[in-house]
C-alpha cells in the first residue's frame, strides 16, 4: 500500500457523557517514516503518532478512570470505490 494512504483516527465520546450521542471521530496527524525510501508502507517502515492518552485529554474523575487510562488509535486506508477499507 502507498505510504501516503495510511491514516490514523480516534473515536471519542461527547463531552456531556450523560446524554447519549454518537461517537465522534477525529483524524490524528501522523508521520509515516519510510525507512527503505520506497513509496510503499512495508515491514521496514513505521509510524509516529503524537497523541495524548484519554486521561490527559479528558481529565476524568477517579470514578471515570475505573476502567483505565488507555488510548486506542485506529489505523486505516481510505475506502476505495466499491470496496471496504482494510
């Protein structure tokens, strides 16, 4: 796959968690490092994602942190016409 096609995003809950609302998705800027200088993302390449974890971004109470402070980042490719993304 072309190295420029890789995207990263995070799913977030709305600030007012007491009201049910759909998840929002925010794209995360990434640096795709091509270690072997070709234009494809392969086993020698890597990604740098400057992200803050959920606890640092949301400043939750101790009760909201009961399940942990982790951040999940999703990697994807843009959807091609008529095909699902990988």
